[in-house]
C-alpha cells in the first residue's frame, strides 16, 4: 500500500507537470493483455494476478489510450514499422496472449462496441481442449504444495527428484510470491523439466480438481468467429514452450507447427508471432524468420538492432498496473507506465544482444 501510494503520488506529479508529453509520442504503442474477467476478486485466488484485467478496468485503459492515440490493426501498425520511414504519430494496437476463452466472452464485445481492432496470439495445441496452460497449472500446484508444506520441503523434494529449481531458495523464509516462483522456473528450465515438476507436485498434493472453467482456452469456433470479426489471429507456439530453453528441433516444431495449423484452419496467412513469456534469443529470432512469419513481438523496451520487425515491443497491462491505492483507475499511472517511467532501468533490446527479457509475471504486482 505504501509503495503504491508513493508511486501514485510520483506519477501524478510527473503527469500533471507535462513531462510525459515530451517522451516518445511518435513511437507506436502495442498493448498486451492476457485474461479478461468480470470480477478480479473472484479469480485472484486461483489465477496469476498479473494476467487478469476486468472488463471495467480494460475499458478505462482503452478509453484513455483512444483519447490520445489512433487504434489500428496489428497489420497496419506492423506495415508502418516495415515502411522504414517515420511512423504515423500516436498509433496503437491491442493484443491478447495465450488464447483464453474469457477474451472471447468479455473482451470481444467491448472491442466491437468501441470499434477497436485487436489481435489474439493463441497456443494451438490447447485450442478446444480441457488442458490448462502450463504456467497456470504450475502456479496452482505450487500454491497448494506450499500451503501444506514448507518451501524448503518442496525444494528438497524437487532436488531429490533430480531437478534443481532456480532462484527459489529466497522463498524459504517469509511470504511466497507464487508469480515470481513460476517465473523463476519458466525462465531457466526446459519444458520437459516443467512437466516433471508438475507431475511431482501432483503426486505430493491432495487431489483437488483444477479450476478448468476459469482457465479454459478458446475453441476453434470462437477463433473462427473472432477472425470473421476482423481480429488478427497470431501464433504463440504449439504449447507455450519458453523457446530459449528448448532444443533447436523443439523450437522449430513449436513455431512452425503452430503456423501450419493456424493457416490450415483459417485458410489465410499467419504473419504475426509472440514469444512465450516474452523471452527470445538469437536462435529463436532466426527460427521465427525462417518459419515464414513477418513480425514478432516481445516484452522488452525497444527493438533489437538488426531485427526490428522480429522484436517489436509491447506494453504489458493488467488490473493493478495503473490502479491507485484504493483500486481506482489512475490516468497518471497509465501515462507514466506507457512512457516507461517505472521501467527501473530494464535494458532496451537495442542496448544489448538478443537474449531473454522480461516476463509477464514480472509486472508491478
């Protein structure tokens, strides 16, 4: 609360001083969301909080942006970047990652009513299934395991099973940030190890059905309807594997396999790709380009020198990213967030070689 109060006060001072008006208004803005729900408090107990935004907060955020930017489709924004000349001033695009069904149920009607174009990056192997995203499954199982055991017990058990969890030792004393725990595991472990951890946690926790309904993925019928409504459908790999952790063969299978399936189903070219967990390196950039995509999206602050169309940055937003201490929408916080004032010195992609960058779970929770 104190941190948020200080941050809100600082944002208000910067916003009303006019400082943000001089900070990169001609840079195209790409917003990124995950899940859209009706009631944040209802879902926060069994969902990764930085992946949730309510329809009410989403509308407030979009209204603020729409009053200052022109919303365009992702095709139009990418074409402007590809042109190589000065991009049109104040253009913005809206994207949603992972392909949750609640985006179809709650975001699509809102976008239609406001005439705002959007894009959805889907995980193709989960479409129309009853399987959870791996990050959701891991998050829920970690919560259950840590409620009945100490963090040290879980870490010891994983190590005994041949898995060395990265960066979780700090959770052994005091409160646990489950979002950061998931991020630590996803950041450095390949998919096979994540699957083993999930299996271990399932065997060590009391069986309780996971809340599928609140985490359900879209169906192909929903995707076709969104596509007919003008929503751009992009790829987010086949299984949401964090690509820098995988073998070259697996990377190509994830990237190319997803595109082929989407094009077969939609009967149209799929040109847009979003890196799962926002992470990429040189080999994944090369694989995306070789697989037939024209544009790829990251969560870093700037585009990678030499690969500007395959490292297009996005601004990640959720329910509390621009909420004041009492949960109300703060235009000043959104203004400062969009202009990167609270990025805490995170490196721009252009300032270093392509590598792993920030994750959706590293938002200002």
